[in-house]
C-alpha cells in the first residue's frame, strides 16, 4: 500500500503542475471602436468619385470606414480562431488518448511486475511455511497438518486478493489524478497560447490598420491637393480673362475720352473764334449789344483774347476777304464756318 502511494506521487510529480490561482481568465476581446451616430453620412466625394467637386471629409467619416473594415476583419479572425481552436482540441484529444493509453500500459506493467514480485515473495514465504509445517508435521497428526495447510492457503489467497484489489484501486486513483492534472495543464497551456495568439494578432492588425489609415489619408490629401490646384488654375485663367476684358474696356474708354476731349477742345476753340469774330462785328457796328460783355463761365476768360485775335487774323488773311460794313453779318458767319472746317482738317 505504501509502495503504491509512492509510485502515484512520483508519477504526478514528474508532470509540471500549475496552481489554479495562477490561471488567467481570458475574456472575449473586442477591437471595436464606439459606433458613430447614424445620421453621419459618407462624403459625397466617396460615393461620386468622378465628379470634380471638393467636399469636406471629417475625421468621423474616416473612423466610420475604419470601423466597418475592422468589424469585417474581426469577424474573419474570430472564424479563423474558432477553426484553429477546434483543430487544437482534436489534436490534444488524440494526443491525450495516446498518452493515457501509454501511461496506463506502463502503470499496469509496473503493477503486474510488483504483483509478480509479491507473489514470488508470498510463494517463498509459503514454501518456507510449508517447510516449517513439514518439519512440525511429524510432531502433529495429519488432520491438524491439513487444517493448517488449508487455513494458510485461505489466508494467502485472501491476502493476495486484498493486495490485488488495493493495487487496482491505487492504480485507478493514480490514473484519474494524472488525467485530471494533465487536463488542467493542457487547458492552461491552451489558454496561454490562445491569449498570446490573440495579442499577436491584435498587434498585427493594429499595425495594418494604422498603415491603411495613413495610406488613405495620404491618398485623400493628394486628391484634394490636385483638385485645389485645378481650381486655382481655373481661377487664375478666369482672372486673367477678366483682367484682359477690363484692360480692353479701359483702352476703349481712354480712346473715347480722347475723342471726346479732342471734340470738346475743337468746339471750344471754334466757339472762341466765333466770339472773337462777333466782337469785331460789334466793334465795327454802330449798334450797342449786350453780348459784347459775354463771358465763358466754364472757361473763366473774357471774350477779348489776343491769341484768338491772332488766329482770326490769320484765317482772314488766308481767305483774302474784304471787310464790308454793310455785309459784316454775312461775312462773319462765313468766316466762322470756314474756321470750323479748317480745324476739322
């Protein structure tokens, strides 16, 4: 009995054992971000990529797209983890059955060898007892010897039966304890491996998600920069056209102003010549007229100007017109018309 306990303890001590207090509880890990509000819409730019329209893309839009991608990746990872979990359970079950069979055979062989040793020992003791009985048989009668032999055989059989039963009980207990400890160790090992695998997978997916997010941001930045440059180019072209139109209008306005100014100067000059001619007419006539004191209010000069007197003399000299007092009115009118024609030329 002590030998069986010793063997069972030795077999259990050969396996690594972890206390239940060091077991870690592996809860389901959710990699999902808080869901955004349902009224947030995807940018018009993503749903209509061919339109040349600039739309603002907020950080919530990028997070919503990332959440959907992350949910799909998480679903695929959970399916893969379940498949891997079933495969590992099946492999561990087969390995545990083989190991259980192997250990059971080893323990059975050991106990069979011990039983054989006990049988040999008991047989030796029985033989010694027989020798002793043979030695004392001569001193006792044959009836007592037979009774003693039967009693010793019965005791020997009972002792062997008790020893065999106890050995089987110890063997079953040792096998059960070994199976329980092996199951606990396998569960702990599987949980640790599962947790490590989940952490590695999460780190990998986080890195991939960060890289994808950077690529998406860079792509959106390039597209917006390209559209912005196109808009700037269009605005510059439109601005250049407007500047050209304004310059053309300014040029036309300047030409019109020059024409109007030239016409005004010509009309003013003709008007001054007409005034000078009229003054001479009034000087050479006997009729007093109030227009003699006429003044150009918009010019600020009197009628009697020496410059216009010289111009009028030059025109009269070129025309070779004789001054007739009786026909002064017709002559002055003809001179004013002639001066206007010369100025136009």
